[in-house]
């Protein structure tokens, strides 16, 4: 039985707890920690846990009775607490974004290796049925060689979203919509296509006046054999998230559509209905995932601790997404293309370098310690 500690008792902690509770045969939650101990106690009561509440992380980490921890803290604390926990001999799963800098990612990865403990980075969107089916279609060659893809990471947040004390600051949130929201689609991009050779980025803040960081941005990722365009937004009512993948034989998108054209003798298109129907049939016959989202990823973490499965998303995977984000920032600020990988001498490798270079679009004036509700609502729920 794996004994878990949850650090941070805010919005996402409830999702971690609900997920772990589905696997009562593998784990039990024995500790919950929050600087506001009343939040830890309230969560323990609400979820009916047999767990102890802590207000100091150090006190929780001293407990030999805790085998693994979930870090559900603001981004600027991820690296430091993960390193302390690994050093104390705990396995760690850390929420996205993995850390505030590549340097921090490297220190986390190093500590996990030295301590021979697992370091897992949350990227729950890898476990979504439509994505897994599209990945299979690509692997099975239905699209032909992929030459272009388009990622629309469109979200909407009110201006007061940034009133929460740690949000909207380079120091504490470590970035705007690219870091906090598009981290998900960037992770999917690098999972499907690997790392690009070059990045061109643009960022701005067009609406969120209580945030130093970007609320909109665009990037073009160049590979040897394909190009990917990426839109990141926090100002898009309706949040119509989409991925379009153009292969030489056919194009598919998520939410799922398929189109396939052949060329007429003059180069204009004619529809290849036979191929479209074949791809649709294959899409429909592929199995749905048994579990999706956080529960699917967190049970992989538990089973990897028990050595029943390979850990799907480790520190190296999480680091790649941070590298993409920081390359976009560097390109946007220096107004030129950036080649990957970023090297250790680059100012954008370290947090102090990044914070020193990034512009403050607005000065954060208003700051609250907690919102009255921590419920997370998502555009896709309204559009369903
Ligand atoms: N995977 C996802 O889809 C998803 C969704 C939402 C949030 N997140 C991520 O989860 C993390 C937390 O976000 P949230 O929305 O739950 O934030 P939150 O502010 O609601 O919760 C964070 C909690 O950490 C506590 N805290 C802060 N400093 C602490 C410390 N030193 N010791 C103990 N407790 C401390 C705060 O009091 C707060 O209760 C962020 O990294 C965020 O990006 C991920």
C-alpha cells in the first residue's frame, strides 16, 4: 500500500485526491499540507480521509510513513519542494508546469536519479481517447507523412483570475498562457512529433491588466520535415481547442474530422471518399481508453512505484515542454528565431535570467490570498 501526502490543498488538490481515491487497493492518503492548515483540514473532512493535516511541508516530509507526494503548489515552489521530497526518499508527482526554469528541471531530474525515486510530471491530457486514436492512425500510416500541424490552445479567463496572489507574475507563476495553459498542448505536440529544430514566437497581453505575463501568443515550430503553428490564448470565449494534422494522404483533426484529397490532372483536389471512410471506420473501431485524465496518469504513477508499469511521463518529458515554452519567450523577446536545444549558458536557461529578460506587460496591483471558491470550470463542459 503506497502512503501518499498531498502538498497544497487548493483547486487541483481535490482532483488528485478524487483520482487517488479510485485506487484504494493501491494507495491511501495519509497527509495533506497547506500553509492555511484550515484548507488542509477542510479537504480531509470533505473527502473523508484518514489523514493528518500539516501547515509546514518540512514536517510532512519528515514522516517516514509517507512514501510518495503530490505537489499541488504554485509553480515557483515545484522545484524546491520536489527536490526536498526526493532527498527525503519520497517518490514525487508534480503538477504542471514542471518548474520555473530548465535549470530547476535539471536539478529535479538529477535528484530523482541520485535517490532512485520516481519523478512524474502531470500531463493528464495525454490520456484522452480521441488523442490516443489519432496517434494510432498516424502510427498505422493512414495519414501518410505528416507535413503540417496546427494547435489551437484556446482558453478564456476573467481579469480577476489574476487576483490570486501567485498568478500573473514571472516570479511565481513563471509565465502566462503559454506556461499555465498551453503547457498541455505543447506536451502533446512534443509527444506526437518530438522536439522541433527552431522556434519563432510572439507574445502580448491584450486584456489581463492585473498580470505581468502574456495572455496571447503565437509560435511557429520548424522541424526538418514539417512545420507546426501554435496559438495560445486566454481571451477566446468558447475555448474551441483543436489540433489539425495534415498528412500527405489525409488530414485529421481533434475534435475528430477526416478529409482526404487526391489531385486532379490540373492539381485541383478531388475527394477520396474511400480513404475518408476507411479512416473513419478505423477511428471508430479503435478502443476507447479505460481511464482518462488525472486518474489515468496518477494510477500509472502508482503502478510505476509498484514496478508494474513503466512511468509514462518522467522529468525528462516534463523538461521538454518547459524548453519549448522558454524558447518561445526568448524568440518573442529577442524578436528572432531560436534554435533548440537551449544551452546552459543561455540566459533563458535559469530562472533569474528569464525573469530578468521578460517584460512586465502590466503591474500586478490586486492580490488576494484565496478565492471564495476553488471550483475549476472548463469551456469544454459548456460546449458539450
Ligand atoms: N493539470 C491541470 O489541469 C491543472 C489545473 C489547475 C492547476 N494546475 C496546477 O496546479 C498547481 C496548483 O494550482 P491550484 O489552482 O490548485 O492553486 P491554488 O492556489 O488553488 O492551490 C495552491 C495551494 O498551495 C498552498 N500553498 C502555497 N504555498 C505553500 C507552501 N509553501 N506550503 C504549503 N502550501 C502552500 C496555497 O495556500 C493553496 O491552497 C499549479 O502549478 C497549477 O498550474 C494544474
